[in-house]
C-alpha cells in the first residue's frame, strides 16, 4: 500500500482511504498483525518513523516547537491509521464522508496541541 507523499495535504487522507479500500486485508495484515511479528518489526518501525517525521515537519507550520508539537506528531499518524482500520472494520461506512470525519479527528489533535 502506498500513498506516496512526503507532505500532508487535503489529498492525503482520501488517498490513504482509497489504498485501504483497495486492499483492506493487506492493511490489516501489515498494520495490525505483522506489526507484532519480529520479522516485520524493522519495516513497521521505519514506516512509523517516516510518518512521524512527515507529521512533525507539517505540523511545525501551525504548532509551536516543543513537547506539544512532538506529542501531536506522534499521535496524528497513529490516530489516522487506527481511524482507517476502524473504518474498514465497520464495513467502510459513508465512503464519501470518511475522509472528512477522519480529518476532523486529526484537527482535534492539532487544536489540542495548539491550545495547551
């Protein structure tokens, strides 16, 4: 599964949802099951590190440097991925609105990081 972006923009979550919908079993296998297997630990760790780095770089534009920026950069990739997997597990409801709903969750994390 590849969404292929070094920056986060309005197309990132829809692209992730499209990739997940195209291969839901692959997404679950990679991020839910293989993540627990030692043979895949390095791959999962590198994906997670890259996601945090992209999030940190993009969030630094709107959240001041410091521990809350670090917190948000760690949390947003996890929230996004879990939201997509939960969406798959729920049967992919409202596919036309799913990206907006997940974006609202992401923006909630961003707002929490900015207001503290």
